[in-house]
């Protein structure tokens, strides 16, 4: 079945909807904590992708993985840091704090790409970076004033996710700019899940998760990571980058809503204000970028003679 633009949009809405369940599911766990939560989610993500990848890309997918390329391993390590820091942060602070911190990823990517690749940054993006930084800074300063040590540590751990993501995607872009074949991000997600599971298993031992916990974490591995990451790659073939970035912001809204309805986590005024600045800056930047692209695509009208 041909993937039309409208179908891709709906699939891309489904992806952040699935990503957003991590917080509320984590709050349902009975015994699993910290690194054990990360281990089980990464383990089930890897297991799911070991099934999904051959079904999607054929049995030769593993033979085609670029094991000898440094960028592939850097990308895998980046994904492993993202997986680990995200789940550990959720055990230390609120879902809203984590998701809003993650939202600055695209802005950090623009900055690192400017430093490493020399890619120019548009004036609107500089404005978004300033507004996003102000929002996150306000949120962090409010936590400092309240003296909530766990929230501060959790937010700092969460900050590792957008930093790792920015480095990850910049390395992939640089590799492609140097003339190498494009790195398939889904196999690198598999590599990241395997690395994360191997590194966190010793820290999680002895395992104490109940059968209910393992069921919840298996759900996260399959539904919250493996499937939406695959959908993202599929949708990227049809949708433009600004469209994907805008739709991905739905994860913040969905995630905070599920945590409020399913776990009773009501975000504070400071978090909501800081989050509004971050999300507003991102949305405005992507909408302006989209508008610019549409304007450049319009054929110039020839003057009447």
C-alpha cells in the first residue's frame, strides 16, 4: 500500500502517542527501580527489533549492517545513552520535567551541527534557541529555589538525552556528508538497545522486578520504542523534517496528560511556564521553516508582456 502524505501524518501522530506512555507506565511498576527499569526496557526493545527488522527489511538486514563504520558505533552508543538516561531520569523526577528537557534536542542539534559541520543557523532558530534555553533555565532555577535535590538530579540526567541525541545525529550527518552510504537509524537503535541492556545488567543485579513489572516493561520495549522508531523511519520518506519535528512535539502533550490522568502527577506552574516557552519556541521555528520551504517551492510567475 502506497504511503500517502495524509497516512504518513497519521502514522507520525501514532509515534509520539506511543512514545508518550513511558512515564505513566513507569509509575505502575511495583518493584523494578532505576537501572533495572532501563535494562528490561532495552532488552525487550532489542528483542522486538530482532523480530521486526528481518520482517521489514529481509533476512539479510544483519549482514548489511555497517559494523566496520565508526559512525554506526557512535550512533549506537548515542542511542544507548539516550535509553539509559531517559529511564533513570523518570525514576528521579516528574514526567513533565523529563519531557520538557528532552524537547530542547532539536535546538542542541542545530548548535552542535553549527560547531562541527559549519551549518548556518537561521535567525529564527537563534531566537528559538534563546527562548528554549530561557524556558529550561527557568524550570531548573525554580527547582533549585525549592531545594528539590531529586528533581534537580533527575533533570540533569534527562539533559544527557538531548545532548547524546544531538551528537548522534550530527555524527550521522557528517558521515553522510563525507560521501559514505547513509546509515540506517533503525539498526543503530538495535545496537543502542543491546549496549544499554549489557551495560545496565550488572548495575541492576540482582533483578527484583515482579511478573507485572516485566509485562509493563515488555510493553515499553515493543510499543514505546521498537514500533514508533520504525514508524519514524518510514514516515521520514514522505514527510519533511519540519513536519516530523512538529508532530513529534505531541509526545510532550500526551506524556504530561497521561501522567496526570494515570499517575496523578500534576505539573507545577513553573514547569508549565518553562515548557510553554520551550514548546512554543520549537513550534514557531518549525512552522516558519515549513513556510519558507513552501514559498521557495512555489514557481515564480512570469511577468506579463
